DNA sequence: AGTCCCCCCATTTTT
DNA sequence: TGGGGGGACT
């Protein structure tokens, strides 16, 4: 068969990777080097040149979005549908295994998935029951502890009873949590991976089956795998399996949630004969941007090593703006975006990236003032919104009455007179009898364990769910959703909140119906009966495992705002890295140890390499944080970029920054370059008339503090009265004429 | 049961 | 500075 079309658009290294005969292959793919392309073409190559059946291929990604994109790109390259091929996230694939082999995995057939919100609610209740001192151990902390242990592949029983209070307390809760999950048939995200791993260890015949089946295993974003994901892969890859992993150690930015950069750095230790292919040619950015990225990341130790290059031009210099404060920074950025848009470009080709979400507010304000459409990524995901989760809980009860999480959630939403006291009776009945909350409800009503009023209310709830199920029995999935939302009382309940909030909630409920309507059961395969409970259950699983991409206003031409973390994998013509300040980026929580700092540096590397044509860096000399003003030094990352690549921006003109090697203090250099704005501070006195770069002219009203802490209050003619840090405000004294 | 107020907290986020 | 959660009060 002619397979030349698979190679046509590839460079030499990409071809080497795609057609590699090695059993184990590590593709070290720099940013913008065609990583997904190589994966997609490799699969096409396996199928067309190697006559590999799609059934023999397993492709793993981290997000559902990446999985969908990969599948559709392979399909369009091959011009055929790939229904037999397993393409999905670690969680999605592991979940699929558990559904097929629930018995061997020690799960009930109707087990359901606990998302992080459900998990937290459960932990809150457990902490109460166990009388854990909430001031010392927050449920959030427990959640973090349990999830990190599971990420490491550890169950409570595996952990040593160290003699410190922390471990002991956490273990008590972990054990109680495991027990509750087992009793209720609940599985959290970490548990999905853990069980899937154990499934193979405990059932050699099942493992053998999948090892035989998946001759070729491909993993994307390998630098993000955590211990349990890696262990799962290790077990799956037996004697004869072929493993290809693609990743970039320089883009590992999720160490804080368990990702092990060592997995990629030490790949050749576990797979000794592994071949390594480097993809270093970059098709995204200008040479200037790549040089900056290369130099920056060279400061990290223990890298596999890689040097990005391009055929293309140098492009524009990187612009650096030293803002007076965060407002000035935002204003500057918005001005640049307006110029860009006025120059005939699309707003959506520009992105503002920042380290922490709190930074978005100031930027939003400035964008709003400038009447510039914007879109913020992140925030609550669709399926995690309160109203959506409420509706899903009702739907879950149709499938499984014994879903305690769902009962807890909606037994009194909307309010039907089942208060804390009643619920407490039901809960304790359930735990002494070892039955589900639903069963406890029914028996408490029958055995008259509740007051007449409470009993009526509980009965009404039970009857409501039964009635909903009956009405839904023969309906298609989206009709079910429609009916449940309409008759659960959720609409008036959320309407009552009033205002914009209520409107948004009702819209989301509508959106949920749309989502059920377009739910594509192709992914589950065989079962096409849209009215079956199985279809509903499959939808609910998908809702738990998929963030729900749908975002409002997706088609509007808007500038993109997001954290550096969520920018990974994306690219934009124009990129702003805002808040390049010590303590913010690198963040103060991560800068006191080498590994934290190096991860921050990788994050910066990710940010820089998002830019195709033009990169702006900015930092504020003072920034309001948690209410009070902080003076900020420019980020060390700015200094790690060669000075000749950077053009410093001043208010009215652009000057090229002088090349001055190895200056220890970046800000002193900056001040030197701005010598013309600097002013001897002794000239200021009360009543003195001054001019400020941003606020214009004003009169000194007051001052306090000394040295670097000195502040002056100035009453500006147009901007009103402000307190300014004297060492940073760059006030120029005017003759008092 | 619902509202209001106070106190505490404050990186990054996917599944 | 501001949002969320918990407790107390109506």
C-alpha cells in the first residue's frame, strides 16, 4: 500500500518517530514541534504500513479534549472511522475497564463516580461523624491528603501508622472514607486508576487479554503522568507490547498534583532499549521567542535537553513594560490589544496569561472600560455547577435509588421541609442498619420514627422520585432530562434566587438538556436504545468524567484570558505575560525550593512558547494584593532572557535595552535607564506641586514613613487624592509658580 | 428555614 | 480587597 501521503508533510525527525521500528520509543517533543502530528501519523502508519488493526491500538491522553482531537485527526487523515480503537484519557479508559470487569474489580455493577465536589461533601460529613477537630484538620486538607495518596497508588492499609498526629488523623479519615465508598459503591477519580491497576494485578487472565490486544500503546503528555498512571502503563506493557510516549520534560507543570517528571527523565531505565527521538524544529514561534525560551529553560538542572530552532525570521523583539501598578499594567495591555485589533487582526489571536486567577480582575476591569470583548478560561466547569449537579442528582436517583450522594444533595432541594434533625435521624438509621439513605427513608416513614410532618415530607420526596421514574420510563434521554428538570421543582427553586444569577442557572439547566440531546452514544458502542437506563447511566458517567467544554459566547471574537497552566497546548499570535514579579511569578509559595522554582521556570517556558509572533512581558512596580499595596521586584525570569532580545517600553517611546551582562539587580538597571524620570526626593514638601506619569499634576497633601517605606499623599487635579510609594511613584517636582 | 454578618482565607487544575 | 462558609439570630 502506498503510504507516502503519511510522510509528505513531515520533517526527518518526525518521520523517524513515525516509522520507528523500536519496541519502546520516547519522543521528546519541544513546544510547537508537531507532537500531536507525530502521534496521529504514527497511528496512521501502524495501520496502513503495518496493517495493524485499530483494535490493537491504545492511545492515552490527559484531557477529553485532546482525546477527541486526536481521534478526529486520525479519522480525517485516514478517511475512515475508528470505532474499534481505544482513544481516551487515563480515567476514561480505566473507567471503561471497570465497567466491563466490575465483578473482578470488586465493585457493584451499578457503582458510580464521585467527582471532587461529591468527595468533599462526603468528607465533610465523615469529619463531623468522627468528631475531627475542624479547626485543625479541614475537610479540604483531608481531600488533598487522600487524593495524593491515591495518586501515589497507596490505600490506607498501605500507609505506615507513623506516630504523628497528622498521619494518624488523616489515616482515620482515609479509612472511614474508603469504607463509606465501598458501602455505597462509590468511586472517586483516584480510585478509578487505583482499581484499574489492581484489576490487572489481581486478574492475570484479564491482564493477559489486554496485553495481547493492545500491541501498540501510545501516550501523550507523558511528562504529566503520576505514579499510579505510570504503574498502570508498566503493568500493561508486557513482553511484546510496543510503547511510544510523547512528551516534554520542560513542560512538566503539574508536579504539585502528583505528576512525576522522573517518569520521562528516567524512561530509559525502565525501558532499557528505548529509542529517543528529539523534535526540536519549531513551527510556531519566531526565532527571537525561541531564543528567549531556550535561554530561560537552560537554567534548570537535570533536563533531558533540547534546543528549539526555526527556519523562520527573528521577528519582533520581546517588549517589556514596567508598569506603575496593576492598573497601569492592565491599561497598557488593553491599549496594545486595541492597536492590534485596529491593525486588522482578530482579538481571539491574542491572549493574556497570568500566574494566578486573582490577576484577572484588574484586566477584566480594563477590558470592560475599553469595551473590548474577552473570554476567560477556567472557573467552574459546566457539570460542576450547583444547579447542574442538582439536576444530575435527580437523574442519578432514577438509575440508582441507593446513591446516597444524590439523596443527600437533593432530599431537601427544593426545600420540602426535611431539616437537619430529620436528616440526622435518617442518617443514623442508615448507618446502624447498614442500608442506604433511600431505604432508611422508606423504613423511617413506615416505622413511624419521624414526626408526622417530617414523615410526610420524606414520603413526598420518595413519591416524587418514583413518579419521575415512571414518567421517564419510555422517554428518550433528553426527554428524561427535560421532564426531570421541569417536575423536580428545581426551576422555581432557582428562580427564587432572582436576578442575573437565577437567569444564568436556568440557562445552564437548558444547556444540560441540550447536552443530553447531543449525547453521542457512539462512544459506548452497542447500546443504541436511547430510552434505556443504561444510556442514562452512560451519560451520567460521561458528565462526571468530562468537564463539559461548552462555554458561552464561543464564536464571538474575543481576547483570551487564562492562567499559564490552562494555556498549555494552545498558541496565539500575540501573547502577554502579565505580572512578571518576584513572589507572584515565580510564586512565593514555590520559590523557596529548587524543584518548585524549576517548575515555575517551566511554567514561564510554557508561557513564552505560546507566542507565535509577538510577546509582551509586563510587571508592576507596586501591586495591590489581598487589600494592601506591595512593592514588587521584577521577576528573575526577565533577567534570564538575554537582554538583546528585549525592548523596554516607555510611555511615549521605545528604547532598546542596553546590553549589560550579569547585573545582579534587574530593577537597578531599569531605574538607571529611567534616570530621566527619577527625581531627588528631598525636593518634595507639603504643598509642593508635582507631576506623575499616569495621574498628571497635583499637590502634595501629606506624607508618612521613611526610606523605602515613605509614602506621599497627592491630590491630583484630575485623578483625585492618592497615596503613592515615594520610592516608586516617580514624582517630578514642579516649580510652584 | 432563611437571612445576615463576621471571620478567615488567599497558586496552579484535570479527571 | 472580596468571596465563601459557618454560626447566630429572626
